[in-house]
C-alpha cells in the first residue's frame, strides 16, 4: 500500500497550481480532507492550491481555520491539476466542463464509479477520506501540524458519526489518538460540528420532525422539507446531520430518508441505514451513490413524486 501512496503523492507534487474539487452538499470529511491536503501542499511544498465548492459551506465547519477562503462557485485561476477529494465523479464537484484541465487525480472512500483516473486512491473500506489522507501524509513523511490534525480529525468524527457508525474500528481510534496527541481537540470538534445549533436551525429541524412519515410498520422513516419552506428560511441552512441523526434514533427503523426540495423539481435525498439495507444500491437507482449505510442522490421530480419513487425503491430493499 505504501508504494501506492508514494506514487500518488509524487505525481501530485509535480504540479504547481492545483485545484481541489469537493462534492455538492459538502460535509466535514470533504472539507477537512481538502483543507488538510491544501495546507500541506502550500506550507510544505510551496504549491498554489485552491479549493472549489459547488455549494455554500455548512455553518458547522466554520470553526476550521481557512474555511472562508474556499471558492464558492467562483471561477478559479488557471490550474494544471484537478484533485478530486472525497468524490470520484467530476459532475458532483459542479466544475463546468469548460473549466476542466487535462490532469485529473482522485482520492476518495466512496464506492468507485464507472470512471477511473490515471492517478487515484479509492478505498471504500476506509472510514473517511481524512483517514486515507492521514495515511498518505504519514507514508510520505509529511509533518502534520495542529491545524492539519484538526482538519483530519473533523473528517473522521463527521463520517463515523462521532464514532457511532459501523465504519468505526480499531484503525479509526488509533489514528484519532495520534491526531489528538498532535493537538486536535475532539471535544471542540464535537461541540461545533454536532452540538452548537442556532435557534432558527433547530426550528427547521422541528419542522421536519413534525411532518415525519412512516412506512412498512416503522421500518422506513421519511422526513422532508419543501421548497416553499426552505426558500423562506434558507439563510438559516438545513442541518442535515442533525435531522439524519434524529431519524436514525427511531426505534426499529431499517431505512431513514430525508428529502430537501432545493428548487421546483429538484429534490436532494439522503439515505441512512443501521446495518443490512444497502443505501448505495438505492441511491444508484437514481444516479447517486455513497456507502452501504449512508448514500445520497438527486431526483428531478416534484417533491410528492420524489417521495413516491424513493419509498417504492426503499421498500424493495427492506
């Protein structure tokens, strides 16, 4: 495995101007991964490294140093390498075809799509992309400072659900321990990422919980927020992690679904399961993907139709 890390990193540092692409609906893992690799490239190798996001950055990650410098749908300067981080399809980065360069590399822990890249590290069994980047930096003897450690631990805590998900294992705790020794503070990360909410954002969570739907005798739980409500309250943001966590707390559930009608006929879907139900397979039916126990997709239909489609698809997997 170390030879893969050596070759991958060696090819990255041949380039001087690097654009780091992250996925739509960015979370702690893709943001932490991108910030960590950007910091090392700039600080230790003197590279120009810019992060591009197709959507606004969630407020729960605003405590991270440098997060406000991420480009949000802004055209970047010319670059000679596009590095996909925590995503393995260019489409999900929102980068227009006209802005793409010839060289595209990828580092990710989601299930591989149909596209492969000349230089890629894709490890679906990893808990997070931050775990992979930690191993990448260690293998190449790149020092990890306190700020970088905080980025990486944020991604691990995010994607393991604060060590509650089934992807938590001995490696996760060992890496987390090493990052904590460097100076990352898990209590601080947990506070800002999971527990510090505004009054208005919690009101939005309440709106979703007040309109929950149950199918198959409680095995399938569904929450949603419609475009009309979302457009009136969008400045407060939708706390998907909290909502998904609340749905997953319902006793006896086998599949939870959260839908956000981002605009008319565009519905973003988040899928979660505790064990046997494969969310990735369901998401793939609608052109999405992710992991077995957590995945997402976008359905370009009215909200009511999207609910019908995802419920019917989910029932087949229960």
